[in-house]
């Protein structure tokens, strides 16, 4: 498990260092993820320890957001002044984003499945 | 003042213990994990109902405790930072389900790219546009722009734009919670049954909290949510830097 955590940290560190040395506005951890996928493909390794650690971390993603959520207590003043605007903007924007993303995804994959004559990939034929 | 000697000793000892606990990260780290365990148990007991979101329950419990003990956020965060820090490695860890489902992802590459561009732009511009129409000031708008990407990325982007990183983190969490609560009924209403589309949408709109919800529902949905979260982190970083170049 320690090896798996070390590997995750090494990838994140490499991502952060690369992004900063290249001066590109790209999130370091995301580049770290790309590096790890690349590494796993190149070396064709299947490390059960890494899988277990990653899965445990991802199963408990909610936990990792708890400290940031508690941070709401720091912003009482801003939220009192603009809370309604913020909540309305977040709510409407989240609905819009969900609808647009899902509809575009479903429409494009349906069109592609129709064009290639493939069977529907993700079980859309179920309905 | 007549007090039993034993009683005052107990009071003093309790005070000493509190002084120790208040100065060490141990207490609030433990509280964070315990609150999450309790919240996760409650959520499971309620059959993972979308409204019984573990982040809301856990944060509510902790805020109650902070208020009751008159503890400031800085003290709390000295303990909680170890949990917060793991957000970065968790993004890297998305490589594992991504590699596992690479064949499915490759097949859906075109819908992924199309939906990502549409969704990412919708997230940034609709939030900033609506809040601007409602009269929110510039630093609030800057903190709002990256609200659909995971916390560490959004905090960095908000800073670039002249926003408030910790406020951005609150926007991020709120967006995540809203998306996780809305996604299931909304997708059912839209009659979208494709778990890849449902997962990807909630990952793009609501990052890790959305992905956590997707993993609860279906493994394929969770994987696509993870991909959506990772890709949207990258694209939003690009969109926001364009926005910064235009505005600043």
C-alpha cells in the first residue's frame, strides 16, 4: 500500500513540476493521472496493490471534500450579502451543465452507433 | 468557595486535556473521519437517497461541533488538511479505473470530446453569467467560474482570476452536492439510460462529489464520471486562462 501511495505521489509531483517548468495553465494532478495511465500502458503492469489503493481512495471521494465543505463557516459575510445570487447561479448552472453534457453525449454516441451499424454500446437499446 | 478537592482536580485535568487537544491536529482529523463514517452509515441506512449526501451530513456534524466548542476554521483545518491533501492523489488514482475501462472509453471518444466541450463551457459561462446578472461582485464571479472542477484545481484557478480560493472551494463543494442530489431524478426525467452519458455528465458538472454519487449507482457510470472530472479539470483550466486573458 505504501508503494502504491508513493507511486501516486510521484506521479502528482512529476505532474506539478512539469506543469510549472513548462509554464502551462494545466492542473498538475491531472497531468499526473495522464502520466500514470501512460506508465501502466507502456509497462503493461497490473499491480493489484495499486488497484486496491486507488479503488479505496475513489470509493471514499466524498470524505476528501468534507474539510472544504466545513470551510463554508469562514464566508458568512460574503454569503449573507450574495448568498441568493450564488446559490441560484450554482443551481441553474449545475442543471444546465448536466442536461447539456448528457444530451450531447447521448446524441453523438447514438449518431455514431447508427452510422457504423454497431449494436448500441452502452445498452441504450434497453429502452 | 467550598469545593471538593477531587472535583476541582477533575476540572483542571479536563482543561489540560482540552489544551492539549486544541493544539494538536489529532482531534479534528479524528472528528473528520468519525463524522464521515457516521454520515456514510446514515446514507447507507437511507438506501443512498440522493438527498442524504454524506458530505452534507458530515460537514453539518463538524460545523455543529466547531460552533459548540468555539473553535475557529484555522484550528480545524490543521487537523483536516491531511484529508484535504488527498484530493490531489485521488485525481492521479483515477488512472486506475481509466486504464481498466480504456476499451469502452476509446469507443466513446467522440461523444466524450463533444460533451466535454459543450458541458465545460456551459458550466463556466452559465454560472458567471447568472451571478453577474444578479449583481455579484468581481471577486465572487472569479471564485464562481471554476466551480465545476475538483477543489485543488478550482482554488488555483480562482486565485489566477483574482477570486478567493477558500470561497471557490465552498462553491465547488456546493456544486458537487447539488449535482449529486439532482443527477438521478434529472436523468430519469430526460430518459437518459446510458450509464456512460449519465456518469460523464455528473463528472463534468460536479467533479468528485458527482463521481462519488456515480460510483454508488454503477461502476461504469463512476468510471465515466472520473474521466469527465479529470478532463473537465484540464479544459476548465484552459477556458479560465482564456477568460483571464480577456478580462484582466
